[in-house]
C-alpha cells in the first residue's frame, strides 16, 4: 500500500520570502541548499546546512510542506507524514 501525504491540500501559491535563506541572510551566514515553505513562502536552508532553517521554520510554525527551491529539482517533503513527493 502506497503512503500518501495528508497535507497536500495545505499547499498555497506563495511568493518566496528571499532569494536565499532569509535567516542566514539576516545573520550573515551561508547555506548549501534552499527549501520553500508551501504555506507561507519562507525560504530556508536544508538539513545539510549547518543552521537547518527550513526545519526550524517547520518546528516554529507547524507548516508541514516544503519543496526544493533549487533549479531543476521537482520534489517536495511533508515533515508531518515524512513523505517525499514530486511537484509539478
């Protein structure tokens, strides 16, 4: 039986909050890869980055779904259901 994300209905049309990790930009730090919150548009750095701002944003807000904000990457992740999915 294939698992499905129960939070896909919460995906919104969002405007990215920054061209890079908004939290790293604020503190003058660097990141590896970017993730876009599909609820509010927050741009945060991935868990391979030392600050892990995308995951910290999830813990602070409860916004469940991110997608890659990297060119050529078409995938999303639900923190709650722990499921990857392809984006359009």
